[in-house]
C-alpha cells in the first residue's frame, strides 16, 4: 500500500510538473531561510564565545580600592592595599580556584638598539599564561625556575615584537626595560585588540624579577581562574574572605572591586538565545508562507481530481486511503523541497564565509566575526519545523478530499 501511495503521489506530481516545481521551490526557500537564520544565531553565539575566550572565560580580577562604608572602627575612604598574603588567603579559603597570580605593572621604557617605546610591563606568576589565555607563537613562556632565580627574561606581545625588531628574529635578543637588560624568550600570538588598547604591546616578566623595576610589596590586582559552574557566589565570597584581614564591610562593593567575566558571558548567552529564538520564529513564518502555498496547490489538486476521488470511493476506497493519498503527495513535495532547501543553505553558508562583526573595530578580531554554522541541532530543529508545516499544510486538503460525497464527486465536471 505504501508503494502504491508513493506511485500515485509521483504520478500526480509528474502530471503537474510546473505547479509541483514552483511549490517545491517555495518550500525549499522556506527551509533554507530557517536553516540560515538558525545558523546565523549559532555563528553569533560562537563569535561572542571567541571574543570572551580571548581574555579567558572563567576569569576573576580582584582590584583594591577605597572603602565607602564604615566598618570595625575604620572610617570610609580607607585605602585597601593587597599583598602576597591576600593571594595565599584566597588560595586557602577558596577551593574553587584553579590558578591564581598577583599582578604588579608599570609603564617602562622599552629599548632595543635605537628604538625606544613606553609600554606596560607586568610581573606575574608563570600561571599567567593560562590565567590570561596567552598563546606563545615563538619560544616559550617563563617558568617556575625563572621565577625562583629572578631571571631577567621577558615574553613580549606580537605588536611589541614588530615595532622593536621589524620582522627580524627576536628570540634570544636582549631588550632594556628602564635600563635593565632582559632576554626575550617568547613571542605571544596576536590577541583581539580594540581601539588604542595596547594588549599586544605588553611585556611579561616573572613576578620576582619585577622587584628590579618596582616595589612589589603592594599588588595592583589579583587574577585567578576557577572550575566551579556556580560563578554567581564568587564575588561575595571573595569580599567576605578579604573583609576580615582588611577590616572592611563585606557588603562594601567599592572597597574591593571584583570583575567576573562569566557574568558578561552569561548576559551574552541570554542575548544569543533570544536571537536564536527570534531567528527561528522569523524563519518559521517564512516557511509558513511556503506552507500556505502548498495548501493552496493541494486544494486546487483536490478540486481538479474530485471526479477521480468519486471513482475511487465508488470502487470501495475508504476515507483513510484518500486522506493518506493526498497527505503523502503533500509530504513528498515537502520532503523534496526540504532536501533542496538544505542543500541551498549549505551552498550559501559556504559561499558567504565570514561576516564582519568584531573585526570591524578590533585588530586581530577575525575570530569574533560571524560564520554561518549549520550544526546538527540546527538541521534537526529545521526538519521538525518543516515536518510540522508540511503536515498541517497537507492535512487540510487531505481531510477535505476524504470527506467528499462520492455521488456529488462523480457528478462534478
């Protein structure tokens, strides 16, 4: 019976080739629109993820400030200053921490040969490579041995390398930081850089070596990464831990500023989810227009084949058979149009390539641009939407055909 239904559907479609082709084209355009819009939403979400991954997703930056509330006999406006004891305190009392590093930086004169620039030099633990999501392009990052020996070694940003060495090999060369000689042991890969941000000009040296350039007793900030998914409580936990040794009110958000990048990541995830829903809704409406066209064509087909339906019923065909016959024809058009639409969506996605987003205002921001990503989930969702539209569009004409009175149908001209 199933083979007979497909044969009848094929015969009917072949008899009206132009009408079938146009209907199929409408369904193909509708499903292609759904797939491409959902792919755009996926691409936007991935672009946002790449932008935040440039700085590190599960990253917390703790910066000391002044108190804005009285606490423990201390008046408001008291300056909070971090030391290495605070790093140990956080490490001991916050087991969620994966890696932690103090940070002390300064603007220093960076010199090589006759070239001199004023750039940021920062001293941190070797784990800064993973904390800050730094990728070494050439050479290596400084390690624990360099840290313990207070080695005068430096890892420089990609732009710093270009400005200092103009394309020449930099590994093993010596640069001067505020007059002190440092060996270049590593070059970092370019990071996304907005406007005049000098992130690719930063010079990284071991924390202990930083004492040759600046007093490191007081820290500029503390950076750490964490492994827990419950990031919402971290900010308050950090303040609660540091409030005791520094004698400030743990509710004072100004005393210690805590920047958690996952908060922004979560906000963009909500935006991305909303965008995907909107794109899916718009695509479904577009596909619905194709479904209306399919319904109209099937209703015309029912009208043209009324006498045929009457003959079938007179010969004993049941209502269920008539309904299934027309529904099979509608679903066949839907399936073929859907396959054509998915192929069209892949062709467009591969042809378009990268859509400019973050690179429009950020250097090295290509990873933050949008690429149409047709994920398996996108195909599944699109197929479900297509099946629902095809079923609804084909069911109404099929029900109408199955309910025709055989006597009236035979008399139809």
